[in-house]
C-alpha cells in the first residue's frame, strides 16, 4: 500500500469560471481550509492524477502552489474551529 502524504494546495485565477472548477476539483481530494487553500492527504497515484487534472484546467495567468508537508508537520497546532479531515477507505476491486 502506498503511503499518504499531506499536501497544502493554494490557487488563484483571474477567471471566476476556472476558480470554481479548481475549487470543485480540490473539494474531491481534500478539505477546504480557506477560500482557495486546501489540505489533502494523497497517495502518489492520487497526486499524479490531481496534477494532471489541475494542469488541464489551469492557464498561464493562474497561480497554483502545492506544498508537501513532512510527517511531523501533519499534526498542526490548531486554533479556532476544528476542520474534519477525510478518512480514506480503499475499495476492493
């Protein structure tokens, strides 16, 4: 089984349509922390697929940033309201 890694993904776009598409895509992979910042726990194959999909939406005027966080950073000091993280459950095929 592949190891999950925590990623922080932020985006911006001058296009409302592309911003909506990026947000909808990222909502399927992780938890929204701010309007355009997501926290995602991804396995390598999920990251590859997400990058492909992000690249198919984004244009040169857009800004996309993906940060891989080390395992020690996966347990943040949290202040304010709690955000529930998704729990991955592998399906048997």
